[in-house]
C-alpha cells in the first residue's frame, strides 16, 4: 500500500487546490490525464463527490481481470488472506482475484513480457483496492490496541504514528485502479526473487534505494523497477513494490465496487 511521507493535512490542501484549478480551467482531470494515450470511459458520469472534494464511482466498465490481461502473472492476494499488516481479510476483497484499468493492465502485460525474457514472472500482491478496504485500514490504524502483526510489518514503529506519518491514509492511489504492488518470481529457482525486504513492511528498509542490503537484493529491485518504468509506470520513494501508471486514466476518481467476479458484469 502507498505510504506517503507527506502529512495528511498537506495532502488535503493539495487536493483542494487541484480541484480549484480544474474548475477554473473547465476540465475535471489533472495534467496527467491530458497526456493519456486513451480517452476515459464513462466512469466520470457515475462519479460523485463527498464533502472533502474526492470523487467516487462504482462504474467498473474500464476494468479488466488481471488473470486474463496478464496471464503469466502469479497472484498472491494478501488482503484477501490474513497474512497482511492488519492480520485479517480486508473489507471489499470478496474473491481472490485482481482488477486493473484496461490501460494499466496493457502496460503491465508489456512489463511481464519483458521480464519473462529475462527469466522472471511477476507476482502481484495487490492492484485495484476498493474504498471500503481503505476505510478498513483507517479503522485499524485508529485502534492502537490491535498490534498482532506488529512484529512482522512494523516492528520498529509504534502504531500511533502510522496515520500521522502517512503510512495509512484515508484515500489510496490503488482505488483509482492503475496502481499495482508486485515483486519478481525467479523461474529458474521457482521462488520469489530476494528483494531484501518484505511487501508492506513499514520502514526505511522498503525504500527502493535503500543500500543496507546485498548487491544481489538491490539488483533485483532495480530489475523490477527498470521493467516497470520502461512500460510507462512511475515508482514512489517509499516502497520498492509500488508502481502507478504515469498516464492513469482516472487520476481524480476513487472507485468503490468490491473485488468479486460480479463487479465486472455490471
């Protein structure tokens, strides 16, 4: 999940400013969308805004199943399982399947093809995340007594800093449908490549450029990073596993439909 080091208050101010600018220009998209290679689907017509100015939609018409779009990828849906930083299945993950927007899935397929040539497959931990799941994270973060997964995912942090420091936020780029958390699977060893750290670990060790790991572990991070960047994704500074399509089709819309096979039949 995305853990920005920017404070929640700063994020709120920036988001408010972006909507004011969009209103003045007569356009509801950010500059990223203006450069998108494809036109947005009808999701905008279904979007509604809450009091904070965030736009929500339950229109899944631009989404596809990752198992069909990227058939070589391995899925390990951590938030459908209990092995995650919360320690229970997360709200909104009703089946062990994954969705992404058509545009991001196509780009991910290109990255998968590049990596297969190098002897790797992609293993995906998370992609589209419904807003209901993000709300679950927030409730969990506010309950300081629930620390059953601390030793695995945030051993060096007190839980009461997770929200103030931006490790947990009220809105996630995953809910826009073009962000993915993933790693490499080495086809030769038939194991995950050693990245020098685990998915969803809260700490400096998860930064892509962290050098307190072996040369091989760092090189594996860079193999994944280079493939994703070459196919149109952008990274973040805090997580080696997290990438967002640079020209994401819905940069201002957060989707709400659950992760189940009926969602794409609407």
